[in-house]
C-alpha cells in the first residue's frame, strides 16, 4: 500500500466523518420539528483496502408504525370533533344555572297556578302571557343555536375539503421533486419528511391508504376507495350542496376529466367524518327531540285551551300559534314540481306523524303515512291544487314540467316546531282571550285548573311522561351520550399516544444518542486527520532523502 493510498484513505475518512457530522447536526437541529424522521449514515469499507465511503443516508422509518400512526391520527381526529360538539351541546342545555328550558316550564306552570287562584285577574293573565312568550323565546333560541351549529358544521365540510385539496397538490409536487433529487440524498430525505407530515395531516382530515411505488412516490387513496394522489398527479374533492339533504354539502371525488363520485359515506374515520356525524346525526338528533317536545306540548296545550272560554265569551281559540308544516323534496325526485304553499287547516286532526306525497305518474299521487306505512289518501294531481290530509294542506305546482313517477315530498308538523312557538294572535291582542274557565265568568277557573294539571300529567312521549320529564330525559340522554363519547376520545387518545411513543422510538431524535454520535464522528475526523498528517510527514521524509 503506497503513501498516496494512505493519504486517500485519510481523505475518505474525513469526508465520511463530515457527512456523519452533517447528518447528526441535522437531527439535533430538528429535534422539535413536527414530522421529522431522524437520519442515519450508512458507511461501508472500500475493497482492496482503499478506505471507507458513504453507502447511504437513510431515514429511520417503520412502514408498520407509519400505517398505525395514520389510522390512530384519523380515529382521534374524528372523536375529537364529536366530543367538542357534545361539550357545546351540554353547555347549551345546561340546567344548573336555573335559566334553561326546564326553569321556563316551571315558571310558565307557576303562572298558571296563580291564574287558578284569580282567573279574572289582569296581572295574573299578563304574567301567564309573558311567561308563555318567554318560554316560546327559549324554544326559539335553542332552535336557532342548534340550527346555527348545523350550518357551522356544514361550512366546516367546505373548509376541510379545501385544506385536503391543497395538501394533495403539494404531495404530488413533492413526489415530483423527490424524483428529481438525483445525488442529493439529504435533500431528498428532507422532502420526504415534508411529504410524510403532509400525508399525516391529510389522514387527520380524511381517511387514506398510502402505497409507495417502485420509484419512491407516494400514492394516496381514500381508504378503500378512489385515488387522491398517483405519482405526480393529484385528484380533487368537492363539496356539493345536496337538494335531498336541505342543501347540506356532500363530498364528491373529481377526476382530472371531470368525472364525479359521491364519497361522503367513505369518510367516517377522520375529522371530516366527525364533522359529518355532528352535522347529520348528533346535532340534528337533539334538534329533532326539541322539535318533538315543542310540537307535542303546543298541540296538547292548544287543545285544552280551545276547550275553555275567554272573558269575552269566545271559545275554541289557541293559546299558541298552530304548528308549522314542513315540506321537503325527496331524494331522487325530478324537481319538475315544487311546494308553493302549506298550512295546518284543522289542528284537531293533526297526528304529528311523518307523511310522504308519492307521485305514481304525472297525473296521480298517493299520500302515505310514513309512520304507520298506511296509504291515507289518493287523488288526481292538478297543478296548483291543494292536497289535504289529516288536517294538513299542501299545494304543489309545476315548476319546469309535470311530476314523474317516483317524485316524493316529505311532510310533517314536527320539524321546525321549536323555532316557531309564539303566542297566538288572539292572546297577543287581548288578555280576555285567555280561556281560564269554561264560561265567561271572571271567577271560573275550571279550564285553568286543567291547564295547570298538564305540568305533571303523562301527556308526552306517547302518554308515558310529562312534558318536563320528556325534556329532562332528553338532557339526561345527551349527558350519557356525551360521557360515552368522552370515554371513546380518551381511548383514542391513549392509542394515539402509544403509537406516537412507538414512532418516537423508531423515528424520533434522541438528544443523548445524537450527542454520542457527534463525539464518535469528531474522534473519527480527528483520527483521519492524523492519518493524513502522518502520511504527509512520511512523504516529506522520503522527499528529503532524494
């Protein structure tokens, strides 16, 4: 082995030690960088005793742990979103402060008790009307806040879709850049770290499966479904209002050629899945219970109030305005026709059932009680003509053509009831319209007694409980559901922490370990320098002998 070879061996040692110091320094610098995967220098000896060289600079990753991290992140993100909304709902229906709907029920019926003592008293009547108005406003407020929360979750769908699309474009761009990093291993690794972190962020928002191709590019797919990134090409998601879901947004996958596919049902295990569940299940469930309570209470209270007589001698008047009629076009309907008017024409016939007006052709329809499944009416369709059934009138007219077989309109008098409770026009106009008795005598309290008895009477939920009990059961069920969701969140959090610990053990930076590596490479660098120095001295000695 010549002295020149020895010098080259020392030079190679210096080079490898420098790369090692660079890699280790990069690790230390990124100890707190989210998504950073630590790197390791792999070195091998050169053949024929020619020293050492860098074989590779590898990121420390485990495909199994990476997959588990994506899944745990998605599950936690979903539970986190639903748990947050449950907390907001519990705060909304909080009865601890004594200012909630239960307190309003108590105040309302307390004023009725006062009316039974002085049925002709002006102050008692004014208090009852005021308490009824206040209770109605509480129903209205809860309805408004729940509706706002639903709208907020729907807007969040659009926000998340936009975030995902931005990440997908960046991941495709990083695939391209990584493929161009020929000879720049460390630079490619940094791009891969950035790509991995973006993939983790995407997995938090929508459930994804990652497949790495032979060129090292990441291909992303909706979990069990359509492609999101293939090589250097990215696809997009689009939030599209759905006519069959009150114009709430469904999520569509869009190809580069404009083809679309509804993938809303494939997004469950992710933040977007949690938002969709909040919007379509959790909040609407509370709103539906509130509407049912409002509808049953108004219907029963009005029925009893109509049985009495006001001080002006008039009977048959409602205390609250009659229930609204909710109509909605069914999924898959043509849209040729629409509802132009709807109202309650006979409150005594209301059942609070769900109905469907089903067109069997352009000239005929059936009215089906969707609660019982029975067909309760059939007739010939006339554009602009009223369809009357069970105290409800619905007017349907042609918009862009006649109806077609399969067109459906859903009808009920429960949806939106909590948002429309208000004192009737008659009672608002005159205290004499309050029917405290069965006659016009000012001392007649017989109907007031019957109305006051409704506080504890089992008139709600199919005659199984009182209206207050129905509301408190609703609040209790919400608390139970919220507690179960928090338990699930804690479980998801524990799993994510466990996976993060595994990730850190494989890919995380350990400062103590890196400090040891720095010393190793420093000593190796010093030793290689010494080899070069000794070889140089020997060469100088040889040259001086000439």
